[in-house]
C-alpha cells in the first residue's frame, strides 16, 4: 500500500463541482511561472485570480494541498486532449514552483522531483489515470502554454512508472508529410487541424511534443528524431 506523502493544507476558494459522472482520468503538471513560491500560493488562493490547482510542490519538496481532488480546480484553462475539451473537468493539477520562462527558468531540484514522484504515485494508486494521460500544461494547451517545459525530466518520471517515454532506435528514413505528422499528433492526443499543411497550430503542437518527448531541441520543426518518437507513441507495440 502506498503511503501518501506529508503535506500541509492551504484552502483555495477557487474550485467547483465536477460534472456528474465524470471520472478523473488525467494528471496535468505545471510550473508556477512566478518569481517566488509565496507569490504563486497567494495567486492560487486569490478569488480574483480565478486560478487554482490541487497541489503545489515547492523546490525543497514541501507539498501544499489547495483543492480536494473530488473538486474541479481551475488550472488548465482552454484545453483539449484526445478529443476531450475542458480538461479541468477530468483532471488533477499539480503546480511545481519554478520561475518559468518569464522569470528565469531553471531545472527542477531533486527534492522537488522526489516529492512529485511520491505524490503522483499516491494519486495514481487512487485514480484511474493511464500513462498516456500524464501530461504537461503545454500538451493540453500547446498554443498558449510552455510549462512545465523542456527542463522537466519526463524520462525520470516514466522510469518511476508515471507517464510515457518513447524508447526508440536511431531515426531512419525521410521526414513525413504534414498530413502524416498531423495524424500522429492526433493519435497521441494533441488537438491539431487535419489540413495537410504545417500551419501555426501544427507547429505549436510539434513544439509541445518536443518539450515533453524530445526536449533537446524545441523548435516546432519535425526532424528525424522527432518523427521517430512521434511514430513510436502514435503506434505503440501491439496497437
């Protein structure tokens, strides 16, 4: 049996009921994107901000619970994954204290990552969240968000049994056409047009994919390695 990690309670007023009969099947990770943890917690508890999350993890590993899991927190905004819109209805949101790209983005410390692993394992032991629905904010809102960003260690999380990470051989072959790229992105879960053209929405989804699954280069351009990783996740073994 998994023991829940220690945490403090700080009640945010920013939440509401989940739609009747909606299962919690998605975990969304964010960074706070503010200069300090104190500022982030204040904003997540400010009624005028209209934002919140279920949990916040500080850089020293301290966990704060703001919203009960059975309630709908306001963390994802306009969002979509695998055809489901309004991801807040069906998700749990975890904010990782980090200044983000605007205030001095930096790696996530070991104490913070260890606390996240413990918390995520506790959540997954209680909620029916499949690996393919452990996501970043940028995955569900690629045109608006970058968090938790390219410095977040998704591979480490997958090694701990949380989420997916594609283990692919060296890429071979040419770059696929835009229509195939869009088909792969849609199969993975991204909301993309099916225009057959590498338009702005598709490039944003490619960049979001890279932030999560190929963080060494995030430019919205599909090269051989990006294509190989997309193909592996869009067509997993046995699919």
